């Protein structure tokens, strides 16, 4: 019978050998439900932090770019803009050209490596990399209008909803990654069990691997929130996971504990 539950697991996985013994001997399944819920909780602070970054960018940095955007209209595949040509939108806080608008045909390429896009009479040319550009044909666009108010609205909507939209994708992606990681770590757990002469099934080792990952996931969350770049951080995480996995396997050495047998009640003698 289980001595501990999934809520206790978050704390006990950091230090308790008896918890890992209980997981190996008495728990069932492979622990992926716990892993999913743990990741769901641990990603919340990161998404809150991301929301704060995007919101600050929208209200403090983006206006320096947005206020340079002239009214642009695309009608029947033809671009027109209410500005003198060529019109250059510069990097906020600098003088480097970021976007060029030229419907006269005088500008045909991005030129400067800082330039990210060029809007011509019929095309949008976007820089994908240092030596790679992509051309979008606008001939199929029948009616489209863009101005700074519209871009500001889009920016505010992005700031409001980006973290919420990204959350399920980040959660599912990290869950798949950590699930595969646990399956691989369980194979390493087989080697630990053989070295220690301990008999454990693969499902139990996957389960132990999931809980041995808990300290690593907490460490990774703290490191990402602190935004402290560390060289070789993945090696540190791997080492921590292996230490916890070894301890988890070793905790399952020996026969399972026998529950204490309560003595039978003594008969009551009445006189």
C-alpha cells in the first residue's frame, strides 16, 4: 500500500530514500500523469515572466517602431503608401535602416545587412538570414490597409495573449521531451539495478526516473527564471539526475518491508 501521494512527491523526491522505495515497491504505472501535472505547474512562472516581458516591450519599446509606420494600402495587388519614397523605418534608438518602403522601383534589394524587409509596388522581401531572403508576391491581395493604430492594436493583443497561446504548446513539447528522457534514464536505471543486484521491472524504473527528474526540473525552472547563463548547465542537470536515479534504485535494495502485525485483542475477563 502506498505511503506517500503525488503532492508529497514534489518535496520528498528531493531527499527521501524511503519515498523512492515506496515508489519502486508500492506505486503503479509509470508516473507520466505526475510528470505532466508537475510540468504544468512549473511552466506557470515562466509564462508569467514572458507575459511581463512582452507587455513591457509593447508599451515601452514597440511605439518607437510603430510610430514610424505610414499608412499603407494594397489594392488589387498594388502597394501605395502615404510617404515620400524611398521611406526608411529605422531601428528604435538607432539610425540603422530596418524596413524600406519604395514603390517607385528605385530600390530592388535589401542591401544593408541591418535591413530586415523591403516593401515594393508588388512584393515584400524579407531577410531570413545573412544570405537568405524570401520574396512574397502581393499580386493576389485585393484589399488591405495598414497604419500605426492597427499595428498598435495587434501589438497589444499579442502582449495580452501570447503567453496564454504559447503555454499549451510549450507544456506539450516539454512533456514529450521529458517523457522520452525518462524512458532513456530507465535503461540506465537497469544498469544501476544490475550493479546493485536489485530486481526492478522496467515500469518501476521509468517511474523512479520520473521522480528522479523532479529535482532537475525544479532547478531548471529556478535557473530560467533567474536568467543566469551557465556554461555546461545540461551536464550539471544530467549529473544531478543520475545521482538521484542511483539513490532511487539503491533505496529499493532488500526485500519489501513487512507491515507490523498487531497482536490479537486480549479477551476481557469479567467476574
